[in-house]
């Protein structure tokens, strides 16, 4: 390969690299995409489970969902598990009783690329 | 713990890249190139020795990496010595699904190589090469390569594997090249053999660089997302350091290809000066390669710049 060809190919590669810089792509790590009950919603019947859809697949074995009442006391929930048909979905059954009021769901998950993320969202139960 | 993980990742990446890249070298640089049994046996013996130490380093760092993941995944500082936690990591996570096969191979490989070395058997390169391909490519599945959903996940995974394999061809190949050039010089096998080995490595290195650039660009598309993120996120800044070191490697390779190799071929000096410069240049390339791998080891523990756009 001649010097000129070598230099030309390399300069083209660098030019393409600069052009590529402005592209956008997929989402990394697991963040909340949507949830049931919906984020900030008011529900009229007490939910039986909490279901969170993430932006990436998660490891159910190291992912958790906790539910807290407005006063700070924790409401009992069963162990969280990744959905068998969609590994980006984490669900946890609510085993405690919900009284009318405001609640906060706190989640922390391990994505399949081995990074932890966490967050929380509110919902209210008004029969 | 994160700092320890970065160190272990560095050892793991370097070791498996040496396993694959150094063992591929004889197949393109030496085969049919004025082969002599003594020369090929010498270089194969060097590769087998290097592979033994590299596989030991890979085994130890893989065990350490598993321990770190057990701590980081579980949030339990004693997770690395809790059998149940280690079992859950190996059995119930995607990381573990890949890691248990890697661990098995990394347990067998040093035993096999030690047996061959101790019994003074004719050095064999292909078992190291086959193991190296699996050990390098499978690293794509345990980091940011595993992210994403649907089609982009498989594209990213395949692209990351290609990126790692191409990088290993260059980084690991440099080690064998350095040894081969010194051996050819010391055994006085002639400038023509030396020139052909260099020309072949240069061509394969050039293809590897093109693959690294192309797959690196696609990776940036997945993980960085914007030109601005290169400057205002830690991930982007470390990536810039990595790219700078990579460009130094390319510059040195060009210096070898366009300046030193023609001088060696033309015999414009006593040959010794150009050869000494070439060996120094290859050594410098290896130092920059170490810096690139160190950056990669750090990048895998940082949230990709793309996350900043989501948050």
C-alpha cells in the first residue's frame, strides 16, 4: 500500500469520526420508563402489584422495590422479580393493606451491564 | 472497591488480549514466509510461555472481578466471601452466565500450558488462539456491550466483540512482533525475512486499525450520543484520553511504516540504527497500548455519557 493511499484512508476515517460525533443512539443503564400505578397518578382501587418498565434489561436477583406511606412507614411487599417475558420489567406484589393516602415507590435495580440505578415516584390512593 | 475493579479489569483485558493477539501473529506474519523450523519453534515457545503467564493473570483477575461484582451487586461488603451471593451472581445474572464459562476455561488453560511447558512438548499455538478468541470476544457481554434492548443490543454486542478482537490483534501482536524482530536480528536470519514479517504485520495492523476506528465510532454512537458529551461528562473525557493514546499508537505505526521500514528495506544506513529505532518505536506503541487498555478498564465502570442525556 502506497504512502498516499495510507494517508488518504486514515484522513477519511478521521473525517468520518468527526461527522459521527453528532449522532444519537440507544439508552444505557436502567431508568424508569413507565410504571403501574402510573407516576404521580391517583388510583381509586388499591393496586395489588407494582410494575415498573425500565429502559434496559435488569437483573431480578439484585433489584428491589419498596413502598412507603406518607408518614414514612414501609408497606409490606413481596420479593421483586423480573418479568419472565420481558426482562426490562420488574414487579413486586403488595402484601400489606393500603389506606387512602399518598405513597412513594422506591426502586433500586441492577442492570445487565452490572450498574446500579435507583429512583422513586409518588402515587395516591383515593377510593 | 471500584478502584480495585478497575485494576482487575485492566489485568484481565491485557492478559486476554495478549493470549489472542500474540497467538494469531505466527499465522499471518510467519506462515510461508521463509519458514524455518527453528525460528517458528522459538517464536511458538515464546508465545506459549507468555500465554502461560497471561492465562494465570487472567484467572486471578477473573476470580477477583467476580468477588468485586458480588460486593457491588449485593451491596454487601462481605459479598465476595458469601457462598450464596457468589452463587447468585454466577447463576442468576447475565454476567455470571458468561463468567462461569470464562472461569472454567481459565482454570483449564494454565494447567494445560503448565503441563506442556513442564513436559517440554513441542509448543502449540492454536489452543491458545482458540481460547483467546473466546476470552476476548466474551468480554463484550459483561460491560456496556450488554446494554440496550432488541436489535441494538445484538448490534452493540457484536460490534463491541469486533472492537475488542481487532484491538487484541494489534496490542497482542506487538508483543510477538517485538520478540520476532529481536530473534531474527540475533539469529541473523537476514533483512529480507525481517522486512517480510514487518510488511505483513503492518498490513494486518492497518486492517485492525480500520476495524477499531469503525467499531469505535459505532460504540460512540451507542454510548456517548453527542459531540458535546465528549467534553462535559467524565465518560467522554476518559474516552478522549483513550482516543488520544490510540492516535499516538497510529502515529508511531505510521512512522514505522512510512519512515523506518523503507529505510530498512533500502539499507540507507547500517541497518542497526533503523532497527534500534524500530524496536524503540514498537516498545513505545506497547506503552500507549497499556494506557488505552487502562482507559478502557476505567470506562467500563463509569456511566456512559448517554445516561446524562436521559437523566
